[in-house]
C-alpha cells in the first residue's frame, strides 16, 4: 500500500503524484513497521503530549519520575525482603528489587498504557486517519524515559555502594529492546481487542498482577524448585528480567535455551499482535 | 495546471450492520452469540449508508457534497479520508489528502497554544519541520500571538476555533476534504475560512466540501454531488444541485422562488423566512427564473410578481423589494410608489409585475425582501425577509481563462470596449453577460 503522507512538496513539483487506492481489503502485517516509521513525527508528538500532561499541575513535577520507583522498591523491600524474607541471589534486597521493578515497570507500563490507548484516543480515531498502530506505540517513549531515569538512579546507587557492574552492562539495551517488543506485541493485542470488548480493561490489571508474581521481580528465579523450572520459564518475562538483572547486578545469567525461548516467544507475540491489529484496524472507527 | 482527475470513485458502497438486538460488546455475550449462530450475522439488519456511488473530480476544482441528514455525506467523507473502509468499490486519490472532519481534533485543553499547534499539526499529517515553517502564519491567521503560552482551556471559544482552523488551513494538501466546520465561529471568521478555502481551490488544489449551508456551498463550489439515501441523485452545476436539494427538502419544487402569505399557506408555511407578515397584505410573491426549479442564468430576463391586497387606499402607500445575496447584502432595489400609482387611490386586489430585462446577478444564492408601508404614518403593513429563495448560475457567461470564483463581484454589467493600438487601429468588442 502506498502511503501518501511521506512526501510533502507542493503539487506543481510532482511529476506524477502518488496514487492512493482505497479498497475494502486490509493491509499486510509487516507494513506496520513502515507505518510507524512514516508517522514517527506523530508518534513523537503523541508521546510528547503524554509526557507533558503527566506532571502538569503536580507540585513535585518531574521529581515523581525518581520518587515513584524508589517508593515502589522501598515497599517491596519491606514486604518481601524484610517481612517475607525472600532470597535475592545474594544481592542487597533493595538494589535487587529496584532493578527488577525498573524492568518490570518498563514492560507493564507499555502493556497497560498501550492497551487502553485506542479507547482513550477514540476521538482521534473517529475523525482523522493515520496508521492506528502509532497510538499504542506512542506509549513507548514515556516508559523508556521512566526506565532511563530509574537506571541512572540504580547506577548511582551501585557506584556509591562500590558494586560497579562489569562489561555485561553492555547487554542492557538488548534486554530493554526485547522487553519493549514483547510489551508492544501484547499492547497491540490488548488495544485491538479493547476497541470491541471493554472486558480487556477489567481483565488486564488482574492479569498483570498475576504475571508480576509469576515473574522474578520480588524474588530470584533460582528459588524456583527444579521440577517447575520448565513451566516457569515458559513466561518469556522471566528470562528477560533475569538477564537484565544479571547485566546490572552480576547475578547469574539465564541459560542459553531459556534465552532463546524468550526471544522466539517475543517475536511470535509481536507478530501475532501486529497481525491481529492489522486485521481489526480498519474497523476501529466503526466500532469504537 | 493539469486537467487530470484528482479523485475517482467507482461502485462505492458502505454497509453497516444494525443489530436487531443489542450488540454484543462483551466477550461472554459474543461467545454466547457465536454458540447460538456460529455462522454469524443472522441477527443483524443491513443498512447501506452508500450504494454504488461513482464520480470523478478533476484536479483543481471545488466540489460540494450536499444532501439531507442521513444521505450518506459523512460516510462518503469518512471513506475519502480513510477513516473507514468501503464495503464495495474503490476510490483512487492522486496526491496528498488532508481531511478536516472536525475543528480541533486532538486539541488538549491542558496544553498551551504553541504545544497544541504542533500536536494538532502532527495529527493532521504534517511533519514537524513543516509545522515549524508555517508556525508564524498559523499564529497570525488565528490572531492568538499573546496567548501562545496559555493553556487552551483558558481560551475563549472563538480563539479556540480560530486556532484549530488555522492549523488545518495551513495543511496544504493536494486534496482537501472538509466537513461542516464552518458552522462554528462568528460571521467574520466564517468569511475568513471561506476565503482561505477559496484560495486553496484557486491555487490548483482540489477541495471537497460538505455543508448544509447553501450560501457557503454556492460561494465556494462550481459543482455539487447531491446525495440522497446513499445514492448520488445529481452531479452537476452547483445552482441546479442546490435547487434540487431545496426541492427535496421542501417536498416539492413549488417552494423555490415562491412565497405565500401565512394565512394562505398550508401547514407550517415558510419557516425559513424571518418575516413580519403583519396584515398579510402581500398575498403572494414569485420570482420567475429563466430555468426551472428556481435557477436563473445570469444575464437572462427575470420577472418578479407580487399579489397585493389593498383594503384601504392611502395617498402615500409605498411598495418596494430587494434582492439579497447570501452574505445578506442588498444587491438590487426595486420600488413602485409614484405619485399617481393606482393602489394609492383605489382599494382592491393587485398583481404587481417587475421585469428586469437582463438580470446580471452574480452566481450564488439569493432571497428577497419586500416592504409595504405608508410613508406618511410610517405604518408598516408587511415586511418580509428571506422569501423566494433562488439560485443564479454563470452558465451563459463562461470565461475560459478565468473561471468564476466567489467574490468576483456582486453584479455584472454589460459594456463595450475599444482597444486602440499606437498605430491608430481600433479593435472593438463587448462585455456581455
């Protein structure tokens, strides 16, 4: 499908203007990536809007970006570290859970916000055309920013505690990329389904909470009994969080098979999300 | 300027399914429905919002889409702007499409004017640097220089609409699709918007304009598509289309160009006229146009008839009427109150006929005003406004190199011209509307 918004020159400069054909059929799954690239300015504008609005009319403003993960980690440390006494691979529990929560926050933030994004922006969908995937994808930059801030806080903490991470820290972008892609895939599915079925809105918080406890956020994966490990590692988030933590805190790396499994599942989920989104995309304006 | 086709639609149809029962919008309901009727759809009733619509719009023309509520106008616009896909048929669009179905889509009340310009521009399909390049022009058009850093929730509704339209007006697509956005804002602003859209059309771009406001349609477009119940009823000159639309609306062609005193009119009467028919002395009025259905060709003879009831003569009784254009300007003034006029002496029924041998009204929508009063006592017997709507076309007065556009003039005049060269030779011709 030819996208007509790519070129922006006055009509007289066109030798042959691009022709757009509107037909009843739907578009190819892989075209989604091209759409996002062609409309990157819009994606950025929507992300920019959400970021600006998030801390407007708050007293502490941007300080919340730092405060939120710190407070979250404090609560986890108290409940799971002190009261429940969950093990943390020998790393101080606060650092351990802060790193896990940063990764988890990136993942769950994108899934949750992306799923609700289409319904939230229904006014746009009914009145303007652009590739719809831009809306769920525009939740990524804000989540990445939160993650980056938490990462800096963590690195400061590590340096101050003279636990400087080794070269493995170079793998952090890989874990981040995989977490983002997995979250985007799930977010696309959630968003496309929520347009027709608002049930998703109610299922999602419960599902995310379940996933939180089924992932190594409050505890280390090494504590899972051997006979449940295969079942446990079916959840791709497990290997990705373990990997992220190993890069930052020097905890053991997940096994090669577990990592490969996580990558394959991530790509499958992403493809499924894109496919489903593409199939339903053209009906959004009629249904929403 | 090329004469190619900008928009071409063939066999275009859009079907909506109306649920006989409440539609399943939760998963359990949908599942239950699937179990009951696994092959789906049997519960739903079909509604074709558009059916087998075909048209071709040449590059650089302005076309209006008119029709009653539910005719399929909005559906057509939504298909053209890609918001919803057609069920059948296809549309070919040559060039970038900008659609404006609503003023201020995506405006956020908490964001400042500046922030909203960038956000709204991006939503409408502009690249960031395009917006930056046009930023000053947008701000100047909207007249909001002083409030750029103020959240738009503190804007007056006028400022809000001006800013929103300004962003959209600077979109500069090759094909501009506009819905009823001019219904908002004050009269001056509406004029400004119309001017901007006229500019777009005369700049070689294509404008597709949906409106219920016939004056705007007639000022902006040369051609209209009249939709009714999902199909295209008429595709041709604007004046003719508007007359057909009026006929559809009024339920008969009799209404175009005609007026009947309220006590004679059956039913609701002439609801569009804001008249003060004080004594029903003006029994009836008719504008006899050159073409049927209230369409008049510029330069043709125009006859106007009134039936007057004068129960008591008065020595200073005055009758006058005015032809009023879409912008409420009086273009032609006609009167009948000479000293010896018979209705000043004798009571009775009169038929008063005016004949304008060459009525050179400019293209557009017109209505009439009529006044019957006594000059001495200043008593007003009848004062009628907005009666006898009719349309004027420039069909007989084609100018090949300069197509007529709204606002060229209010009235044309015939003239003779002489072009004398330095060598003394004179060439003569006429301007004949």
